[in-house]
C-alpha cells in the first residue's frame, strides 16, 4: 500500500494533445501535493504498526521524502510536519554530512521564500543570514560560499563588492574564490576602456580605441547558439536604426568553422565586423 500510494499521479491523457493552461497545471500540482502528504501518512502508519519490520527504516525515509515533496508542490499543511521530521533527523548522530547539509539548506531556502510578501530585499537578507549560518556549520563545503556568491551577484553596488571580497579573503574553496575574483574583475572593468583590436574575417581592421565617441556593442555569440540566433533580428533592427547615428557592433564569434561563420554572416546580412580564431570557447577575447 505504501509503494502504491508513493507513485506520482499520471497527468491527464488529454495533455498529450492539448497544452494545459497554467491554472490546470497549478491545480494538478496542488493535487499532487495532497497525494504526497497522504503517502507520508501511509508510510508513518506502516512503521508505527510494524516498528521492528525490515522495511520500517525504508518507510521512515519514504515519510520524509513524501513530506518534502508535498511542501515542494505547495502543500503548506505539510510544513509543520516537515519541520518536525527535519528536527528529528538533525538529532541523529549517524546522519551523513551530505544529508545534514541538504536538510539545513532546504530549511534556509524555505525561511527565505517565506519573506516573499516583504519583497526581494527581505528574501535576500534572510537568504544571506542563512548562508552565513551554513558557512559556520559547514566551513569546508563549497556550497555555502557559492550561496554567498549568488547573493553577491544579485546585489548592487558596494554590497556586491563587499561580499565578493569577503569570499576571496575567507576560507572558501579555490573554485569559489576564482568566481569571486572574476566578479571583482568585472566590477573593476565598469567605466574603463576595453582593449580590443583585431582583423575581422572580411579584412576590416577593428580597434575600439579608434571608436571613441560612439556607442559600441561587443557581441559574444556563435552560429550554434540558439538564443543568440533568436535575438539576431532584434540586433539587426537596432543596428539598422542606430548605425547612422554612431552605433557600432563588434562580433566576437565562438565558432570553430570559419566557412560556416562566413556563410551565416552573409546569409543573414550582418553588416558589422566579426572576430574569429577557431578556438571556440578558448576564443582569445572570450
């Protein structure tokens, strides 16, 4: 019975041919949340009735898993139960560090999102508070520092710089410190000239230093980049309208096939110069 009720409900067959509305999806998720909570109840009933059964431990895991699922699906009635189960698990001395971290991170996420009514700043403040708690609890794990970086990237001005510098100066793993250094480097680049000069695939000499007084868009892109290609009509429209007024575009291609790039540029009538060195992601300027 526990196994049966833990199976997720199948979406209506009509959804295979007719796209469901947002309201229908929301209603289906809500029903899933109720079913998940019922599954948790069934799992609890099993290990309560058969506490020494070989599957009692599995039933406890199912209870926790299904309660988590119910909350994720928006069943707020399951919140108190989840908090209680999390508290019990955190008291277990045999709980692995990975499981302990996952529980604590989930708790912090929920507390932060509970501030939605107070606005984005309140959410980020609560998230930062929780991230700092995790740094103290799990000083050797990269995730808490990555959370701080997420906060830095979603902050503004001095706050961004302060958090990024804190990560660089602290005990964060090298990969997170590198991310923080990159963010600081990006902040330092704001308002400063970009050194960029090359010979384009059509033979034009490009030097940003000689474009002073103009508005220049440096576009990092590739012919295989779906979002880049999807945005191209808007870029071309802007170029056609603004180029006569002093707007320039400089393309930096991450392509590896020059012939394919040249054909694409010609077919799409892209009138601005393109840099290409055939190194893909290792592109000199990229």
